[in-house]
C-alpha cells in the first residue's frame, strides 16, 4: 500500500519539479534580458523625442519581466510607473493619478464580493447542487460537461483562478471516490486516465472562456476595455459587452466540450461512487446560512446596478435624462462599491444568549485577503497605455507596424490582434498580455483608418487565451499540478482549441459588433 501511494504521488511531484525548474530558468533569463533591452532601446531610438524614447525603453523592460516573471508582476508594474516619473516621461500627478480610475473600484468591489462567496461557501454549495441534479455525476461525459458549465458561469462574475480553486478540490474528490471503487473491482486506475485529464482541463478551460461573458469576469478584460476606451474615446458598457460576447462564449463552450471529449474519450461508461460522494459533501454543508443569503443579496445588487444603465439605454434611449444621469453617476466602480459595502452592513445571526453586536457578513480581516497585486498591475497597465497615447509612442508604433506588416483591412488587423494576444498569453499572465497587446493593436487600426474598437476587443479577449502550457494561465497551472494532466495531452488539447478559439473569436466579434452597434 505504501509503495502504491508513493507511485500515485510520483507524477504530481515530477510535474511540479519540472515546472519549478522551467520557472527558475525563465526568471533568471528575464533578469538579464530586461535591463539589456532597456539599455539597447535607449541607445537605438535616438530619433524619437525623449518621452517616447524613454517610454519605449520602459515598455520593453516591462514586457521582458512580465513574460519571464523575473520578479513578481505587481512589483514590475509599480517599478515601471516609478521609472516613468524618474525618466521624465510624465509628472507624478499624471502617472499616479491612474489609481483613481473607476475600474480600480470595480476590481475592489468584485474581489470583495468573490471573497464573501468563498468565506461562506456559497460557490461550493452551487457547484455541489448542480452535480446532484438528475444523473449528471454518474456519467463521465455529463460530469465533464457539468464542471465546464459551472466553471464558465461562475467565472463570469469572479476570477477564473478563484473559480478553479473552488471547483478543483470537488473534481479531485469525485475522481478519488470513483477511482477507489474501480480499483477494487477491476484494478483500473482512473486518476491517470483520459477521463480525469478531460475533467481537469475542462475546469481550467471552462473558467478561462467563461470570464468573457462579462467585463468583470477577468482582470485583463477590465484592463483591456479601459485601454480601448482611453485610446478611442468610446465607451463599452456592461450590457454591450455581454451582448457581444455571450454568443461567442456559448459557441466556444460547445466546441470545447467536443474537443476535450474527442481527444480524451472516457474509458468508463459509468462513475460508480460519484453520486454518494457528492451527497456526502452536500450533507456536510448543512442548511443555507445567513451569510450565504446576504452574499446573494449583495451579488444581486451588483448585477442590478451594473446592468441598469445599459438596459436603460436599450429601453429608453441614450438621450433620456434619467439614463444620462445613470451613465454619469452610476458607474461600474460606484455600483461595485455599493454592493461590497452591503456585505459590511448586512448582519449575521447573533449567537443565542450573546449580548455582543451581531457580526457583519464580511469582516475587514477577510476582505483584505483579495488580490491587491492585480490592482497594482491594472494601474500600471493603464498608465503605460495612457502615456503611449499622450507621448505619441502608440501612433509611432502603430504606423511603423502597419507599414511593415502590410495590414490594411479590418479583418486582417483583427486576426493579427487575436494571434498576437494568443501568442503572448501563452507565455505570460493574462493581465500582462492585455497591457502589452492592446496599446499596440489599437494604434495600428487607427493608422490604417479602420474601426479600432473591434481589434481592441479581440486583443483583449485573446489575452485570456493560452490553453497549451501550464504557465499560460493560473487555472492551467492549478490543474497541471494535480499530476492528472500529462504535458502532451495539455499541448494537444490546448493547440486544437487555440486554433478553433481564435477562429470563433474573430468571426464572432466581427459579426456581433455590427449587431450591437460598435
């Protein structure tokens, strides 16, 4: 038994070791390449005005360190904006003023609501409830599809990393319960089967594509949208985003199910023991708590306020006085903070016999555990994108690249945006990818005289792709660490879905942008 346990653990340990060695080599290379690229650009770009020249040097340093993760992404982000002030690209008020951006507060509110869901177990209750419906969890294929559907829907409102962190242990538990019964019956180990690989990949990929449903579904989308609005002067509200990407996400999900189940066909027809495991987990949760109910109220309030201005525009028109008032005063950041504040106002039940004040749904000690690094990363991305436009660097790069690449049509630039975003996202974080690609793609579109909004949206969405490698996204890294996803299967499944996903994304945005009115 001990020998078998060691053998079961070996694949996970080996996968983790390989990943750590790769990350170490990549980081060391970045520490050297970043400053080297910085110095070369300062020397070679002598023909540019100093603000453009200095910003270009900062940009290549940031790209090198973001791609290689030589130091934490948030540290690189803060260092970059300090360099912008130090080198005279802009004054400190202009640079640090980006942290007063409305999207920062959208991040804060969304992260706090997601934290409340985790603290009170609302997300886990939803997942177990879905799996207990009918005969979902007894079928290998239906279980894979159900996990993907849950990941897709949940990640539309909380980060894909948090979604995977919640679903991952449930998936591991189901695999473990089914595996124990199968090994007793016929000695078959399902922990390293095609079915377990499909389940793990579905959790990761489903969360990555589901974030596209709403602008708040992933941090890189808020970053990309903000950069697009900054450079084009156009506003993309919550409802417009959902109308554009909902059909695309649904088509992508259907294709994802077909691809994963085709390339990783389950070896068994029935999952014995899975239903019992889910029932036992649900029993441990107990009844619906006041904390879960309050979190539902706060979440519903956020969605209502986020969608109210867009729905008002659709029904009453943009020129209606009340709609104009909502657009001006009920921004997404304001709505997110209203909803998050409700979590500190709605009380939990007081323990019987206690005279103490009733605790709030969420404590500040729990609220501060949100990902502050992403907020710093967003601020830096906004600064660099804004300065690229103000200094003229974006226009210079866009004109040069458009001439060099020979792209002149909307379709060609949109495909370029998708492929560039995809390639960069395979090697670095989604948030960093959006900060790199969008400020380049939008000026190219402007330079050739086509609508920059469409390639900007595609570049933003493609920055959330990256299905081939463990380093591409945190969800990929989480499921790869389980030891149930061989690198060859992730590469094969990810490569196929990358190609199909780009085709669906480009076609979908080009079609839906005409319907929505972009």
